[in-house]
């Protein structure tokens, strides 16, 4: 028996029409069924109804790069799980094993309209471990996963130098050499596996997959680091490169091309200095965070114009918060990026379709859309946050859906006070804005160690 939910007369921002429009939205079993100016009929009469008049309706936003759930809010060391400082090369680490869904930052993200994030290790290490893509709603990370291993985190520049200058990583040459060494070892490891008849890995064999065709006597000794790097050199997941300075960005590209690897560029602070070159390379870029103080030399060129300039140069651009460097409110991070040549559509794409394509193409995720032009416009949005809804999306059909974690629709008595499991009218109070301006433990460590 299907369950129906009707949003009546909401102001819809649909990522297609430049101007918002008022219409009804019919949702069947958590998936958008139909949108029309006025919906009528038997099914409509039987549906639970939410009066959305005067409420802006958006799909949920996507943050392409953050550390959500890996640094406990107001916890300190006990909750700091974003960086492993014992070894500069740790590809075997997986973000899923450290994410705390009960952390306060998930609630903050949801209230900011963020329903899906790419979260993972920080940038202290040359190779830091795998990122994952998850929903921001749930009590158990296993139920929130969109993609468990979405990319392999690597880092260039000041952070690995500062963290490991007494452990063999003193210069940028060492950073690049460490990465190349691991990639070459992984290629050799993969060849030995294949020579033994193994097309997968030791991990898969231990799970009972394909053991009958494998000559165990020819298998290489198990290596957790190289096992973790196999999906990278096989083209199954990309490298996700932390790079601020122009030369570090170019080094990441050089190594990716040298080994024929997928690559996603994060931060790209000096992107405006090499915009033409980046446009010609066609590697996706995730820019930010542009808010806040430049806590180190690499950040001196950061600015809100960077995403627009890179988009004009032909790059696939996402805007990121790097939460909790700034809290996961993409609606704050994106409005000031617009230049005349890019128009209002750039902030829409940089927090929606661009991160969807670069993170989980063809996989269920959220595709968010935001229609603002300037920071002053967004300040007005903050004052009216209680009149906004954010929907989730089923990207394979290009249609928004509600959270897969909830199945029971609810009727809100008042749109401005509505809080249902599936839809939420987010509110921003003075106290939450005050919390937003305070430094989290992660931010304090950033200023002390510069490891994000």
C-alpha cells in the first residue's frame, strides 16, 4: 500500500527554471511522483498534507569536502579523529570507522539544508585514507552510507611538511616522492596478485570470493596499505588531493597523469593564478572554505571570486565548507561567488549537480539548489530560514526523494514550526549563530597545527 504526502503550494526552486514557481508536490513512498500548479484526484484526497504556502522548497545541499562527524563538537582530544599523526602514509584508514552520527555537527548541517556530504580524513598525511559519502541523517553510520569508499585522500604543501618534518617529510619533494613510492609499490603488488590468478585482492579472498582460481603459493604477502591503494591504481576511486598553492595543484595533476589516475582537487586556493591551465586539464575542483582568517601562507590568495573564475575557465566547480573549519552551511559559503559572466546559476551548480557528478555519479544522493546572488541576499535568507524546506534526491531518476531512513509522513500544523522526520523547516536562532562564530576544537587545532 503506497503512502502519499502532498506539499501544497510551496515556492519551488527546481534547478531547471531560473525563476521559482508555486506548485503542489506529490510524494509517493518517499519519492517525488508529480509536480503541478494544482493537483487533484482520489490519491490527492487520501494523501497527508503539508501546507507549504509561503515556504521555499529546495532539494537538499551536497558538501563535496568536509570532516563532518570526525571531530567532536565541544569535545576536545577525545573526539578528534580526523588525522592520524603516527605515520605519514595511512591509506588503510577508512573514515567510516571514525564517524560519530550523534555529533552535534550533523544537526547543524541538516539545519543548514545539507543532506549529503563527502567526509573523511584531514590533511596531515601524504596519504590519509578513504573518504566516504553519507547522508546527514541517521543514528548509525552503516545506515547513512551512500558510498563507503569514494576517494583516497592525499595532501600536498604545508600540512604534511609541518606534521612530519622530523619523520622524513621535510620538503615538497619528499611529499611527492612518498606518494610515488606507494603508487609504484601498489602497481607491483597488483601484478603479483594477477600472476597468482587473483583479479581482486587478499581482502576479497579472505571473504571467500574467487579463492578456487588462485594459486595461494604465488600470492604476495598481505599488505594493508597496498590493499587499500588497489582501487586507486585500478581506476575504481580517484585521488582526492588537498592542494592550496598553485605549484602543489600542478604536482597533484602531474602525478595523477603520470600514473593514469582519477583526481579531484580540493581547496584550490591559488586557482585564479592558473585558471586557464586548470580549465584545460578537466579535473573537478572543490573550492573553499573562503570564509574566515587566512591562518597560513597558503591561504593568502583565497577569495569568493575563485569558483566563478574557475567556472568561467571551464572547470567543474564545487563549493565546500571543509566543516568544521566553518560549520556545514553551504548556503553561507556559496552566494558570494557570482560574477556577471556566470550569473545566478553558478551558486546553484557548485553546491548541487557538480558535487553529485564528482562524488557519486549514477548513485543515489542529494542534489541541492540555491538561488541567491549576493551575500546581502543571503543575510535576508538567514532572517527567513524558518520558511525553507530541503528535500533529498534520487539522482538516477533525477527526481527528489525524501530521506530513506523514514517512511511515515507527517502533517505539520504550522509551516513555520514544522519538523517532520522526512521534511524539515530549518530555523536559525541567535544562539545558533553565536555558536557558529565560536571556534570549535577542530578550528583551534587548525590555527595551532594547520592540518585541515
